[in-house]
């Protein structure tokens, strides 16, 4: 069986842990859970073309006090780059993290995830921001762990990119 390490990367409190919990366990908790270090889960992903055991590394968020340890990313086949739609600053963090990941481990596949689409009325990320990301060749999926929108899609899209050998 194919087994691939996938990392969740993004700023502090963007919804990485909620995305993983919804994808792996089908649950959502309103209570905020801070990730300390890294939390590892796994999920079997089955498509018509392949079956993959995804080992999901939920890495603590980056903010001004802590940096993502690039060593957590070693051996990753791909990553989800998570942006909180309600906080514009998380887009800047995501762009910096994207550059750091490329610099440290190379251009591996990734999917950009704009989380909290259930709160679209409160979004600080604009359609212009999204258009700029698409110009930079970002594959983007809008998600909501709360309402289960786009969750399966972002992980399946990432699995497809891994299996096709597509660079980021």
C-alpha cells in the first residue's frame, strides 16, 4: 500500500487541526485547540486509481513567537497551506511559509486552503487576493470544517497531485 506523509502548514489558529479532525474523524469542535509541536493522524484515501494511507502531520501554527520547525517537513510528499479567510495577515504568513518550504525541502505538491468559508461575510481575504494566488499557480480550495465544505476535496486533490508527481 502507498503511504505518504502530508503536513498541515499555516499561521496560528487558521483551522489546521479542525480540518484534520473533520477529515479523519468526521467531527468538528467549536472549542479552540492549540497544537503544541506536532499531532499525527492517518486516514486511508481510496479513489478509482489508487489507495493511499495519508499520514497527516498537524504542525503548530507560526506566529511572531514561534516558527515552524522545518525538520517536521522532512520526508513530506506534500502539504496543505492553510489560510484563514477571516484574517488577512494569515495570507502573508502563508506566502512566507511557502517560500520557506520551497527553500528547505524543495518544490513538493501543495494545495492552498482558504478556511472558514462559513464565515464569508467576515472575510478579509478578497477576490483580488484569490486572483493573485491563482496567478502564482496556487490550487485553492475554500473549506469549512464546521459545515464540512471542501474538506474531502482538498485532501483528494492533494492525493491526486502526489500520485501524478505534479510539482507545486
